[in-house]
């Protein structure tokens, strides 16, 4: 029954679904955008896909290859994103490194990212109760002799944008526990050129976009390079995936109205947008 509830009920009129008629701008990169869009569609919404960032392969693998060459020296590999997991194991595959080499390490992933990790290596040792960097720190802090451990963090190399503070803060917090942390670039996160989004940006300026949904700080950073001023998006509700993206969006001057409390999956994000009726009423009184 639980699985069935996640499917689109084709017999339910779309006007009875909570996001009926709402156009939601999805700024996540392609590999995340389709998953978030699916959840919005299930709620009756109309996703308008406008990735403001993209993730892609590294141009230089020197540091990652060096880490992979000494992978047995690490006690933990802590993945902060699904992209990091995919890029890490794809590089292992390219170098013909057997999956068995990571079996001696403890592996950590956040929320539904654990499913991706399982698909690559059949092993997950830690899924923090809170799907966030703070959740990782809280769980590792409970472990005995954690101060003697070495942790590898496969992370994005941010190009052309200010780097969000998420990974640097995670490293600092782990180092405060006495952990020896090694950060290694595993994939690239970069902004996209606004020239491809003339239509979408015009829809936003005309007030046709109801909600702008940000799933990461980098998306907000890049989005702000695409607009002329806050007046371009003043008629849109801003929704953020979890408290960290929310806090950073607010630091960047965004007025965030919808915050997903369940940030372990995009289903929770779509649910937050569905149940924050007061926000819609405030912006779009009937």
C-alpha cells in the first residue's frame, strides 16, 4: 500500500491535486531535476526545468587518482552527494580498480543517496539520522577513537561560482573532532550561461512562475548571476530544500517562504511545496 501511494493516481482529477496549476521553476542540475520534477508532477504541479548549474567530469584526475591509489589508508569515505558517489565509482571503473578495495573502508551517505552507494558497491555503513553535514558530524562524534581515524571526502570542484560553505564547514567540524580529513575533487560543479534561458526568465519576470525551487546553494549563486535585480523574481515564492540551502539563500538576500523539513528525498521537498498553502494564499489571493 505504501508503494502504491507514491504513484500517480490517474483517476484523480488534476484539479484535486495540491500543486494543480502551479508552475515551479526547477533550478537543480539535470540529474536531479528530473527526479524533483517527477515528484512535482505527482502533486499536480507543472515543472519548468531551468538548471542553473551542471555537474560534469573533472578535467584533471591527478588528485582523485592519487587518493584511489592509497584508498586502503582511509578508515571512512564520506559522500556528501549522489554526484560524488557516481563520479567516484565511475573513475574506479575507468582505472579498473576492483570494488573490493573499498570494502575495508566504512562508507557514509546521506538520505536516499545511500541507494546509489548500495547500487555501486553493495555496502553502506552509516546513514545519518539527519541528512546533512551536521548529521554526519554528529554520528561520527559518537564513535570510539574517532580522533584516530582518517576520512576521505569526495567533493565537487566549484568552477566560476563562489564555493558554498557546506563542504568547507564539514571539514572544519570533522577536524575539530581530531579527524584527519582529506578532501579530493571528484567532479565539477559550474554555472550555466543565462543566454539559453530567455524564455524561462521572461516567464518569471511576467509573474507566470509561481515558485522557484532551489535544492542547493550553488543553484542560488548561479541563479543570481542570471537576473538583473530582485524585481525579476519578486512575484515568485522561494522554496528551499532543507535548512542549509535556506540559510545560505537568506544570506544572499532571498526571501524564503517554503522550507522542506524532510530533506532526505525530493518527495519531502514536493510535499513541503504542497502543504504550504498559506504562502500561496499570501502571494496569490483568490
